[in-house]
C-alpha cells in the first residue's frame, strides 16, 4: 500500500488492494494458524512479518501507519491485542520482546476504571474484553491490569445479564454481551456465574435463528456507527461455544 509506505503481507478490508488493517491481519493469522496442515505456512509467515514491521516503537499497533497519533489510525488497545493474538497463535512465545513490549504498553494505556478503548468499536466493552483475553493468552491473567479489566467487566454487567457500553443507561447488545462473556470465561470465571448472560443471548435470537446486529462498529468515532450482521453472529456463536466447552470441564 504505497500511499502509506506499507510493505506487502497484510490483509485489508476488501481484496488484495484494500486498505491495510492490523485488526484483520492479526485475526486472519490466528485463523490460519488454527487450520490443519502446512499449506498456509507461507501466508502466516508473511502476516507475522508484516505485523512485526508495523509495531510502533512504543509497543502498540495502530491501523497501518507506524508511530502516528492521527485519529482512527494511531495506537489502539484493541488492534494491539489482535496483533498480539496473531503473533502468539503463530508460535511466538510470551517472553518474546515484541510481546513483552506490547503488554507493557497495554498496561500503561489502561483507563483508571480498568477498561480499555477500541478505535473501531464504541466505548470500552469491546476493547476491554479483547485485551483481557490477550493477557490470559500470554499467561498474564493474574497481572494487575488483567485483574482490573475483569473487575470492570463484572461491575458493568447489566441486571438482565447483558453488556452494553458500561453506562447503565445504555441497553445491552449481542456483540458486547458476547465479547464480555468470552473474555470472562477465558479469564477463569465460573460458567455458572454467567448463566444470565447466556440466557440473555439465547433469548435475543431472531425467528430465523440468528441475532440482531447493533450499531457498535465505529465509522466515524463518536459520530457515526453501524451494525455488521456477520460479526454479530460470529461473536455470539463463539461466546456460546466457549461457554459450552468450559461448562463441560
């Protein structure tokens, strides 16, 4: 992507000439690493190389330009967590310099209430859930930053079992409930303590078996939001699958 001096090796929003994106690159690397066989090894290697080259000197990741603070492109906790997940899933150890540097940045970027922001998703439930899972994935679930994040998620659950933005005035959404449910299960929460969230997700299904998409995706931050049905279905199914797995242990 010559406009920003990005090397090849990324995945973007649409096709091989789409806008480069750390979030998609990290997630696709993780997905490829979960497949059997070795046919995808070169794609994983190139994705990991791109993520490594795009890591900011401070340890974070932004959209696709290193060391920028430009709105929507600068350092983002959620993007950083997704990039780290890709590196960890590719076999890079938690003691690797890239991982340690990113975790230090994430700890510094945590808000005073224990939450994290996310550039592309509204408010703090998405970012907090993503970063908490990454700390656990790196074997740092007992880190003070991870403990504060878990406490924030527990504290912001609504009375009906769902999650929204964290503001009691905001209704719960399928996406935010699924993000929080997955993160708390990854952090070792008792599945029984999360039954109300599972029941809420099941009750939120539509007549066709899917879930309604809420405007949680940021198009213009704090100004314009939109829903994304495929993301909604994937998050809900992932959370319910994790709940079933943890309940069977």
